[in-house]
C-alpha cells in the first residue's frame, strides 16, 4: 500500500507555518532571557541578535506532530463519528488520510515507539546542550560529552548504522561516531546567514523524497517535518538575519540530519546494491567536506580544532569576490546537485 503524498505535504506545510509563526515569539523570549549573540570578533552584526533558531525549528516539528497524534488517537476512539452519512468527520478534515493509511500509521508508531521516543528525546537533549553553550559557553569537553551521551541514547533506542556487520557493539560505535561527525559538521557550517538552515532543509528534502519513494512513511514524515520547520525559519535568518540558529540550532539541525541519514533502508530487496549506503554521504557532502577540510587545515597549522576561523568554504568564496549572500546560494546549489546525485544512485 502506498502512503498518500498529501499527508507528506500536510506535514511539510504544517511544520513550515508553525515555525514561521513561532519565530517572532521565540525571538522575543530570547531577548528577554538574554539568549542573544552579541557583536564582537569575526561578527558583522552591530546589535544583539536572538538565538531563537533551535527553539523555532523544534517547535515547528513537535507542535504538528503532537497535534496529529492527538487527532489520530481521537479518530480511532471516535471512529463511528457522526450519524449524518453526508457529513465528513472533523479528523478527516484535519488529517487527510484514509482508513488504511491511518491503520498503517498507527501500526508503525506502535512498532517503533521506543525508537521514535529516543529520537525526539535526543532532539530535545541536543537543543538543550546547544542552548547551554550559547548561554554559558561550555568547555569543549563538556559539550562533546553531551553530544556523546545523546548519540548513545539514540543508538540504544534502536536507530543504528549497521554497514552489513553483525555486531551490536560495532553498530553503536559507528552510530555514535556518525552523530558526532554530522553534528559538528553542521555546527561548523553555521557561519553565514541561512547557510546551515538552508543546507539542512535541502538535505532533509532529499531524505524525505528517498524515504517516501520507497514506502518508508515514518522516516519520510520526520524528514518532511524537518524540512518544513527549517523552511519556516529561513525567512527570519536569510538574507538579513532577525534570528540566528546559534549552537542550539546548529546542534539540532546536525542531529536531525544525522538521524535522517541512518533511518532509511537504502539497501533493500528492491535496491540490492551495497554501495547504496553511500547515498547519505552525497546528500550531506557539502557540510562533511567542509568539516574535513577545516579540521585538516587546523591540524596542519597546529591550531585547536574547536577554535573558529575564516577558512571555511563560505569564507573562501567571499574572498574570491562573492557577497555573503552569493556564497550561501552557491553552496546551496552545490548541495542540491550532490543530493540529486544521491537520489540518482
């Protein structure tokens, strides 16, 4: 049974609209709480900017998800509904899904409840770690330990990288390494307005399309929610930023994309090619390549890996003569091309 595409579009639109409306609320809260990015070294803004991106994106994902779960539960407990044969039940108006798809969705949610709980709990945990870093500038060891613990939580819940090796210890180790790599890759890419959020939206879209085309509807729904929430935040962050992602947002985006890269089954009976597991590397090629380049350069120069600099791909494009907006658009385009190559595979 194919899952209705209008449900995917509803998830995308609901997350986008929720994030778009939530951003001003969280901006105001961040200003009152002092959760702002002050002007200073290597920064081009001259006034404090709220670090509301992570709170906005998570709200854009969680609010529609919780609403849909409530409506799904209500529709199943009140299935008989109205006595008027011509009346359309309220839940059918709010959740455009047929009975068969609703049953499949309920079955999938029940079967993967622990894994889904671990994923969303990990998202909240990763956001909290980033917000604490934004507010108190955690030392690198503490921040790394927090990332490690969240990654271990997700691996323990069942979302793991396997790579055709039959060893639970190997699965957990590789999964944690993958999370640490992708989270810090997106954290590194949060160096210009819209860059990190845009790359996240592009990658989430490709993962959503790949999962939906293979009938992996729960993965596709999470990916469309992620994409929609990031798209809803982008107008507040690009080209002129009224809010930044901050470490809270960049950690959350990296975490969500790390999850979306391991949830789909790229190697399936319909696609029995082992090299299909390389697809996530193409979808996430730009942040991963930037991470490798910067880490190698800092190591070669004897600089601490956690100290920021202006050697990222975006900075180099600006030094070649592009404006910051143009540099971001060029990297978005490159990410779209590599992601399309992954889909083509």
